[in-house]
């Protein structure tokens, strides 16, 4: 007698069980790549922001002289041209 004929449901369950880790590992691999991409983007944004803040801190005397109304108007004009 073969094992499949004696315990058919157990054989099916074992086949399913043996395929589950492969599926889970593939999904985890995909999610880990997505996580890496997101962390790289976050660190890039953080680095750009830190550079901008450092520039403002270094040039704080010049930043104090800025007229914010002019800056806002120039920004609005640049965005409206697009």
C-alpha cells in the first residue's frame, strides 16, 4: 500500500505546507526591496533638507534681510508659469 492511498488528506496537506515557505519568502523579499527603496528616498530627502537648513544657519545674517513677501511672490510667479 502506498502512503497516498492510506493518508490522502495528509499528503495534500504536506504538499501545501511545503510550498508555503517559498511563497512567504518571495513576498518578504519583495517587501524588503520596497523598504530599502523607501529608506533611500527618505534619507535623500532628509539629506537635502539638512543641507538647506545648514545653509540657512550659515547664512543667517543674509536670511534675516530677506523680504518674505518678495520671496512668496517670486515663488508664485514661477509656479504659475508652469
